[in-house]
């Protein structure tokens, strides 16, 4: 029997946090999986953990799978990254392309600049979404998670291990003076191309 509800706990999220020993909420975000027909709903807590905004764990898709996210409430930042490939295998600590994209339900941003209300995640790109607002961040997506053989918490189409190995993506989104900024994840050895979406980058 497929259980559509899952929650990502603080204990699990420690694997990918900038400051894993910092206190945080018991649950960072909630997922209701409906698959390609009903779509999936994700709800983020607001706030920070050790200065880092609440985020999803992040994952890469298995196979040639793309998806679209629609922002229903709140605002945040989507991080996308494509890893360098060597003989057809992804190199965990080298990034071919990194992007930070502001997202919001209304297309505006409390921090200035433009935001988009939907975001396309191309095949081959890892992605995570960060809640930078003061309210719940809520999205719908069309990722194909459904059926008794799949998991609402760790769906079969998603690869989390490469993210876990690097303790997150190439940059962390942190709060500084009330605004989101990026801090490099020093476990990554190379970022070949980066679009920071107007965000400042801090040295940790």
C-alpha cells in the first residue's frame, strides 16, 4: 500500500546542513505525494538552522527525467547544479553549471529583484529549494512518485547519495542582515560556470 505522506526530520537533514550541530525544528519539510496525476505537494517550515535557511535535502534524478515546480505560497530560492561527467559518470565534487533562481507565488521578491512562480528542473540537474520567507513555502510538482513499489520519503527516481557525500550542494543559502546570501561549500573542488541570480557570495 502506497503511503502518500512523508516528512523530512532534522536528524536526516543533518547530513546536508552547513552547521549540522545547530538546533533546528523537528521536521524541516512535509511531502504529500500524488504522482503525475495528482501531483505532489511540499511544505517548508520557515526559519534558519545555524544561519542557513530551511531547505529540501536535494537530489539528482535517475535517468532522463525532468520536472516542474509551481510555487503556491511564499518565496524562496531554487538551486540547480549539473555535475561534471567523466566517462559517463558524475564527479561528485566538480560542478559544470550552478544556478540560483528566486521563486515566489506572486513573481516578486521581498529582497528586490525578480522571481519566478514556476521553475523547470531539466534532466541531469540536481536541485533543492530553500524557504527564505517568513511563512510556509508551498509548492506543487509533477515528479512521478506513485504506486506501491515507490517511496514517498525516498522516491526511486531520485539519487540522494551524491548530495549526502558532499554534505549538500555547492553553495548554502544563509541569512545575513535579513537577506539571503550564498556561502560556498568547500568540499567542492571546482565550479566551472555559475549564475548566482543576483545573490551575494560570502566567504565562510
